[in-house]
């Protein structure tokens, strides 16, 4: 009985304590709480709005005092989406003679890597937001005094080809099998007959001005964000694959003169026309062009339309890709050019510098020629800035081989340093040989 009474007393005491403090207990109404998003209605987006989460800052301005000589490393858009990789790049640049970085903004896939507001990009589903805050990224590099270049690939564009097959290159054999023919009903062209290169990637017709305008609109938006320069790659006809199987909706192998005679269409003139159109569309933007390394030596356009003098005329910087691994066996008598980085780069750059000097001399001595008279703007003083390799292909590219290429560029520029504006280093993995970048010759 005593035990029962004790338990009863404890229950009464506990009840009193509960009633005493009950007035301090607040019931939370989740539907009214500002800190609770609640369960959305069916018509509302289930995912949070990425624009609110990743709200960007205002567009930036280009660097007021860019480096005199630009020394660049390459980054994919994927790499700069990661803080750890951004920190790696900044540390590498600040602790070596580097002072710039080039970032994929529209790469070989055709996707634009940031949240661009462009109706065609939206319509073609060509946006893949890898860089959530592009303006903030620009500011991050600019705060460190780092020169920032945006890279855009042009005529290799699988996404645009899928969305606009009427502007793309097609396969003659596929067209024959589907009983279609270019030039008669381009609107009926489908992705089923697209021509593909060895990597199974589709290409746009380099003669299509609609393709030109699409890419220039992207470039203008990029420039408005505060990039210091825009670099254009794949500004050529395709070079790999069954080239005889290509059929073009705009560019034709032959053209008809007014008198009815046929002439062979010139790929070089098509690409040069694009260069001119690009320059006139971006008159106040620093632009650079990536060219095949052999364009420094060959004068025939290499079958892809790239004449280095044509690039000199319209670009601020010309970037021949003088990767030693990309030269054929026997080049300048070398069994394996990749084993001789200094010799290959020096030979190529000596030729490029000589051709640039000759080009500028012609400009000065023949300022009233038809070629110059037809230009509706002031000719830019173009400078060379080659691509060099920091990747293993054909040979193991250690610090010695990477540095040999850089020294070759410096030596080629020794007598005319004003014609060469640094160099750019490519590694598809974006991991660079620090030991090769510790010396500064210029």
C-alpha cells in the first residue's frame, strides 16, 4: 500500500510540472513558417531554383593592365567547376612564369558551359551548365591578376548538327541510301544522314552564315561577361574521316560563273571570309585563332582552308598548334619529331615569324592594294602565340621536353620579340609540369 501511495504522489507531481510549463511550449505551423519551404504543389518545381541558389554577380570588366606577354595553361569547363581545381590553377600560375588561363566555354561537344541567355542555345538544347557562376569565376581570376581567355569551337558541333541538320555536312552514301540530295530540299535533311568524322562527331558547313551568326552571338555574350580574349578553334574544314563522302548544303566543290563556266570552289576563301566576318562582328574584342601547326610552313591551306596570312589579317593573336607529336616521321629529317621538341618548335616558329614579317612588310608597302582597300576596318597588328604540348604522345614529355618547346619560342622571337606574344600549354587532363615553368626568359 505504501508503495502504491508513493507512485501516486509521483504521478501527481509530474502532472503539475507538465501543466506549469505547458504555456511555454509553442506549436510550429510548418505551413506558415518562413524557414520552411513546404511540399510544393504539383505544378511547382520540385527541385530548388538553381538561379536562386547559384545567383551570380554582375558582369566584370577585362583586366585594365593585362600582361605584356601571355603565358597560358588550358582548362576544361569541368575543371573550373571545382574549387579544388581552381585553387590548383591559381597556385600554379602565381608560383611560375604563367599569367593566364584559357577555359572551354563551348567545347567539341557543342555545349555552352554556362547559363547563357540566348534563344537559339535554348531552342537547340545546347546549354550544359558546368560553370554555375561565370561572372564570379572571372572575378576570382581577375582578382589574382590572371588574364582570362574563353575558348569556343566552331565548325565541329554535334549538338548544333543534331538540332539543325540543314546546316550540317552530310554523307553522300547515306543520302543515296535514303534517296535524298543536297541542294534540293534541305529542310528535309535529318540526323540520319549526317557525315561523321573518325571520332563519330558531326560538323557544320563552314560556308553557312547562319552557323557563323550562331557562334558570334555566343562570343558577344562571353565578351560582355569580362573575358580578356576569345579564342576560336576548329575554324576549318574537317580533316579526319572519309572526306570524299562529305556533302555540303552551302559550300560546293564547283561554282558556276556568270558566263556558265565552272570553277573549283576555294576552301581557303571560305575560311578567310569567316575570319573577316568574325573580325567585323567583334571589332573591339581581342580574338585569337587556333591553326594547324603545319600552317606555319605550308602555303596551300592544307585542304582545310587555313592560310596563316589570312589569320594574321583578322586576329589579334594567331596560335599555331606546333605540337611535336603531331608532325610526321621524317619531318625536317627527324625519325620521331616528338623526341626533338626544340627543333620542331623552333623550325615552325622561325617560319611563322618570317611569314608574319613579310606579311607586315606587304601591308606597309602596298596599303592601296585591292586586298587592303576592300577591308572596312583597320588591319590588326597580329602576334604569334603558339600552342605547346604538356602531354605524352610520341614520347614521354617530362620537364626537359616541355621547357625545350618554351625555349624554342623565346629563341625564335629573340630578333623580333614584338612579333611573338608568349605561348599556350595544352594538357587534356589539365595537370601541368611545374618544373618546366619556373624560368622566365621574357
